[in-house]
C-alpha cells in the first residue's frame, strides 16, 4: 500500500501511486488545454503541466484528493496566464481556440463525409464567434468532461454562471446555425 508521506510542516503529501494515476489519466488533456491557452506547441505546455503536478505533490493530503482535477486545470490556466502576461501577449491570446477544432472520427461514404465537413466548418466558424469565456467553458465541459463545479473552480466563475454561459453558448450556436441553414 502506498501511504502518504509526511511533509516538513507535519501535513501529509499525496501518495505517489495516486499522483501517478492522476498523471496518467489527465496529463495529455492538460497539455492540450494549456497549449491552446498559450497558443503554442506542446513542449512549453508540457512544462507547465509538469510544474503543476510537482505543485500537486506539495498539497496537503487528503484534502486535495476530491478536488485534484479542477485544481490541476486551474493551476495550468493560472500559469499560462502568468506566462502570457509576462510576455505582454495577453491581449492577443485567444483562449479556448480548440473549441473551434471539431473533428469527425466516423467513417462513411464520401458524399456524407463532404456534407459533414461542410457542417463542421459552419460549426467551427460559429464557435469562433462566441466569447472567449464561452469557448473555454464549452471546451472544458464537452472536450475535457469537467463538471460545472470543476469548471467553476478552474475559471473562477460561479457554478450557476458556468451553467448560464454553457446554456447561452448553445442557444447562440443553434440560432446562428439555424439561420445559416434556412
């Protein structure tokens, strides 16, 4: 059994086995999320994620266990924002750009694939027209599978505001796509 170790201040740190499980389960999605926040290749994003996991190892156990996923996303997000601010690029960064990168993994006939590509192009265009906040909450919910509570912890919004942002974004997308189609 992997028991928590004692930290210098007398508090326990997370078990190494637990950290390894969380790392294996979330590393790649955190790298993708962070690279889109930074609008760069994955190398620097991987460094941010690695640093976040190092910081996770220093958190008090077992208090961090139930909120580790949201804590990691928030830490990666904050670190990415710090990097962008330091480089004075915050005003040109486009958070949530991945929300516009919808891909189709189904195999079908070529005519159907062309229709789907056209539809995906329209969806991407309309996603890009949403606010950065709406793009980010949609991405965290639909792509990364975070709960409203976790999204609230990541973004600093209230849970009810997260729900509103997601609902409003979906309504806007439906209206815009319906207007295009008819």
